[in-house]
C-alpha cells in the first residue's frame, strides 16, 4: 500500500534526522569550551539553532504549502548536511555558530515530515501517524547521544560532524528516490504559516494549557541538555577551572584531549540513559495511563 510505504519512508527520514540531532546537541558544550566559549556563550551556541528555526519555520511552512512537501524536505536536508560538514571542519567558535545557524534556518525536516503524515492519513488515523514521529524521537534520543559520546571521544567534532552529515546524505537519497509528493493542491495547510497562527493555539481550551506545559518542560530540559557537558568540564573534569564563592566555577582553561574525551563519553552516556527512560515511560507507563479503562473515561477523552 502506497500510504504505508510512505509512512515507513517518513519514519526512516525522521529517525535519521533525529539521530543526527541527538549526536550533536549534548556535544556542543564540549567543543564550545574547546574553542574558548564561556558557559554563557555555550548557551547561546545551543539557543541559536532554535532561534533560527523559530524564525524560519513559518517561511518553510508557506513554501511547503505552495511548492510541496518534497522540495522543502530536500532543501532542509541539504541545509542540515552543509551545517554538519561545517561543524566537522570548524576550528573556531564563529564557525561553530555559523554551522548551527545554517542547520537552524533549514531545520524543517521533522515539521515537514509531520506535514507529510497529515497529508496521507485520515483524521481517525492521525494519532497513529504522529505516533510514528514520536517513536522516531525516542530512537533518535536513545541512539544519538550514545553515538555522539563515542564519536566525540574517538574523533572529536570531525567524526561527529561527518557521521551526522552522512545520515543527512542518506535522508536525501531516501527522500529523492522513495518519497512521492503528498501535498494535494487546495488541501488545508498542515504546517505553521505564521507566529500569530502558532500563538492562536494558546487560546484553545485544554490544548493551550498543554502547550504551555510542554513549553515549560522543554525550557527546563534544554537548560540541562545544552550545558551539562560544560558542567562536567568545569565541575569535575578540569583542574584548570577558577573557583568562586559557593562552589561555582567560571570556566575550564584549555582542557586537554583526555578531559574532552571523558566529557564526550559522560555526556553521551547520560543522555542515552535519559532517552531510554523517556522511551520506557512514553511507550509503557503513559500508554497504559491513557488507554481506555485506566482512569480516563469517554467523557474526559472527548473533552466533556
């Protein structure tokens, strides 16, 4: 069946994209510090990707509605590949920032994949289709950080960047040869077209509150995700840090190769554990809690 085949292709695209993303994010602090970044600057290095994506997402959504999902998906994959290659060969902090800006501007892979799922599934099947994207997130954040830790310890940012670029290249091949265009002219938009449209979601009953909860959780998790490796470098792994009152440390002073290797491995291991626990909770506990007969009646599920 063409629809099932397309869903499998979308799943593969999302998994590869999120593994590449998961490889890189926990390691950004390690290489930011290596090239002279302060903890605050590392935070900016992590944030600039999301900022660029926030600005570019509505534009990518409009392009997707006008020209189709497939061209936009291919364009975003080319941008991700270029960003990863630049990260691989970066030897200065400005180049690290530029690599994240490029990837952020073109980072429409997952949102466009979600639009493809919306295009090819009926409303009654949409939860299952979006569950495929959720499963891809789970795999990406289990395998990605673990791979990133090993790659960073073995070959630094060169190995991390080239491996992630290879995943983007596989995605390009997968999309080019196996994913047909799914956008039907005249069908409603399945992507965010403007910041105003995204903000209007907050006014919806129940949904708005859920969005706020997700926002608060994401902000809290992102604070740890982006800077945990810096904490490792400055608090436990570097003898060149400068202590301040209260036990805080300013920054690691030129951490050597052994320290960077250890930080890569520990960061990757921690976030791999987080990914496993998240997958277990979402795939086991949460699924049981929301299943019929487990405390959620029909009136609650229908909003009554």
